[in-house]
C-alpha cells in the first residue's frame, strides 16, 4: 500500500497565516460597512450667507378691490350745479413677507454639528409689506349718480390720475393690514424656514420673529 508524503510543517504555518489574514480582513471590512459615516452640517457663517441670499421671502399675497370717490368740483362753485363725483373701482395686489438680507451673523445660533442631532435658533426680522401695486388696466370709472361707466382718462389729467392711483394703493395696503396679512406672513415664513432647516438636517428649529407693524 502506497504511503503519502507528510504535509510539511512550514506549509501548515503558511496555510494558517493566510486563513487568519483572510478572516481579519473580512472582519475589518464588515466592521467598516456597518459603521455609518458621520455627516456634519454647514457652519454658522455658511448658513447665514445662504439664508441672506434668499433676500425678500414673499409669503402672502392679497388681491384686493378698492372703491375711491373723486369729486373734481369739490373745491369749486360748480359743485352746486350738480353732483359730478366719480367712483373708481381699483384692483391691486399687496405682498407681505420678511427681508432675510437684513440678517447678521448674530441672528443665527447653532448647537452641535451632526446631522439629525444639531439645533438652530434664528432671530428673523419682523414681517412687512414688501410690495403693493394697482392695475390701471382693470380700473373702472363710474358716474356716482347714474352708475354709468366712463373712460379712465375722461376729464382727468395725468397728475389727477396719479393721485387717485396712489390713494388707491395706500387704501389697499391698509385693508390688507386690517385683514391680518402681516400675521399670515409671519406664520407662513415660520413654516417655510422650519421646513428648510429640517430638510438640511437640524433636529430642532426655533424661529423667533417679532410682530410686524403697518406704516
């Protein structure tokens, strides 16, 4: 019966070393795969710069109608000859929000760096009327007595037209303020900013915002 040659001792040693090396390599690779990389949030300076770039954040827009009464003979003796008042039905748009370009580095405080663990506090500016406009193309003019509509430019010079539009613009803005446009702008801005910072990775978001006032 043929005998097999004994397996050399040094070959056993090499075999054991190779097996151990493979086991250690596999263990190390598995460990690395199981470890989640630590992701860090942007710095305070980066966050304030990006928020400032948003600029004026328009959060609420109102489309309103206003009726303006104009009497061309109010200060004239022609006033006693009859009622020449005109009614101007003016349509306009009032937009409110916050101006984030006013923020400074002191208006943001960040605690922590890791995504999902850090918190942020933003001291936002007060909501304000960002824009108010009237639409001359939609403006209608009526005779106060007959109710018949007339042409916009009828018996009106450009200065009078501009004054009526300016008065309508101010009136529309006051109406929007009375209907609470600034409070709605504050609520909407707070919601949008909270969503933005949560998406970035902050676990706790605090938005401090003073009440707005209509000038």
